[in-house]
């Protein structure tokens, strides 16, 4: 625990520290600065004190954990409204590679009421979990930070996983952060790539940094475990489901009662998000080449006839032609549809970062040298205002729409 020390003899009562404190933790008592419990030890007051009367004493914590006791790769199996989040399956697929690389087991961590657990434990095993750590209780029926974090913290402390991966979803982002601070482990948020050093077992966690200008590969503090990340949905492929797989189920009891949970779920109101890029099987995207907001009309018409979602490049979003929710790329959504149709998009590296793993990429661009053609399975060199309506007409005919 840190301490803020105020040298009463040196303090001149100038009050510079009071206005510098972002938390209102300092006040004057008999002409001398005094600190209260709101202090977060940020050090802002130390920097402004003109007579160096304030010092921050930080206690170095001895690292005593035995990292060799930590093993296995764990995936948090998240579910909502009776469905497992597809990111959990994607992480089971990627977790398999990590577990194989360091020769350990791939495990799921699943919480819920009886109905959810009975249903989802089988699915976790079918998608590759060799063991599933389960806590089953009515208190865990719906995700709530208190009860889920308590369950995870108790399991992690008892069974000591080497790595824990969560989806970078609303649930995963909230949950993983709470777990990390409670067990004092590192957490790399919003990863777009994972790798592992088989010798040191260091997890290499890649994510955009500095506003997406660089891709940073981050290693956790080497003497702490578990190594933990949240990973964006659709970054990794879905593994094969195999219902014949067998797995071990380890059941533990939640040490928390309903009255100890500080929140209640009164109602679940589904978000108003109309753009579901993440789950779309087909995406038709427009870029700067559409020339203006009205240029998205043919893109939308093609999307409609194909039952597709509409995406866009950042250039179109930055120009105010289409809202940010449609943006695909490094600073937008990562998508992995079966078909991605890029209309008037050059294929900059930052755009590719969000869509290059689509199964089939179709590019429509009037510049034959556009980089998008290098990753496209089908390229059409031409004016999108001619090509896209032709495609729409043809699909209308063939699909009878
Ligand atoms: C930190 C950072 C993060 C970024 N994040 C993202 C991101 O998340 N997503 C993203 O998309 N970009 C992102 N960018 C921007 C990226 O670098 C490109 O600037 C952007 O993708 C370009 O968009 P575009 O392809 O629509 O435009 P341009 O590069 O201008 O390409 C337009 C294309 O349209 C073609 N064209 C023009 N008229 C027609 C027509 N009538 N018919 C057919 N083709 C036509 C042109 O030949 C050209 O190839 C990021 C950049 C940075 C620095």
C-alpha cells in the first residue's frame, strides 16, 4: 500500500496541491495541507508542490507466486439469452493451438443456472474443451459482475491456469477487468492476435496501440500468472464442432448468496444496434469511391437483395457519409463473413486488418492496381455505379427477389 507523506515543517500552505488533486483528497487544516481517504496516490500533488513538502511512499510488493504451479489454457464460455457467444468457440479454436504449443490442456470456465450449464457444457466440449470448470447456481443465471467475478476468482486461485482468454465483448470486457484487479494479474484488452513462446510460455498478445497507428505485441509481467487477454470477436476462425468429443467436468460451489450481489437484473432490453456486422454472412461495403452519402444507394440495394449487412471504409465514415457503426477495419469492426464485397475501397492495410479473413472477397474498383485486388478472390475492374446495379439486377433475377 502506498502512503502520501506531508512534511508539516516544509509545507507553506500555498494550496497548489489542493487545486492539482483530481480527486479532491487534499484540504487545508490549520494552514497545512492534509490528505484524506479519497487519495489514489496518483502523485499529481507531489509534482506541483513548490517546496517538495509532499512525497509518495510506494511499498514494493515482493513477488512470491510460484509460476510453475500454473498450467492449462482456460476460455471463459460466455452466454446470453440462451446462446453461447460465438467468440467463446473461436477462442476454444485458438486456445487449442496455444495449449498444444505448450503441452497442456484446453479448459472451459462456465457459469450459469442448471439449465444453462447442462446445455452449454456439452457445447464447450464439442468445440474442443478437454475439461470444463463449472459453477452452477441460480445466482449465476444472468451475467452480473459480482457473482461471475467471485466464481472466476475462486476457480483461478484454486486451479491456477497459465492463460485465461475472454471475448472482448460487453460482458468479457467488464468481467475480465474485475477478475484481473482482484487477483492482481495483467490483462491485455481487445487483442487481435495471439501467439506463444513454447519455451518461456509467454503469451504474445497483439493489439492496436496509439490510436491504431501501431500494432503492439504485449507480454504480461513475467513473474505473475495467469496471463489474461480479451480478444475481439471474429479474429479467429470457428473450430469444427464434434459432438463425439468427451471431456471432464469439474464442479465447484459458488461461495456467494443472492443478497451479497449488489445488482439485480430487472429486465433485459436488447440493444438498438441495427448494424450487425459481426454476425453477417455477407457484407457489402462502400468506400470513398462511392463519392458521397447518396453513393451508398447502390451499395444498400445490393446488400438488400443479398440479405447482407452494409459496411464501409473509414474514409467514408470520416467524410460523414455513413455512421461509424458501419466501419470495418483496424479502428472499426473486425468481420469474417462468408462473402465480403468491397465497392470503391482501395484496400488499405488498416481496412484489410478488419476483413482480410473473410472467406470470399469480391472487389469492385476502377483502378486495376488497387491493393484490394491482391486479396480478392474475384476482382471486377470497373465503375461501381455501373457494376453494382448490374449485380443487383442479376441477383434479383436469380434469387427471385
Ligand atoms: C491509425 C489508422 C487507423 C485506420 N483505421 C481504418 C479502419 O478501421 N478502416 C478503414 O477502412 N480505414 C482505416 N484507416 C484509413 C486507411 O488508411 C485508408 O485511408 C482508408 O481505408 C481508405 O478508404 P477507401 O479505400 O474508401 O478510400 P481510398 O483509399 O481513397 O480508395 C478509394 C478507392 O475507390 C476507387 N474508386 C473511386 N471511384 C470509383 C468508382 N466510381 N468505381 C469504382 N471504384 C472507384 C479508387 O480507385 C480507390 O481505389 C486507418 C488509418 C489509420 C492511420
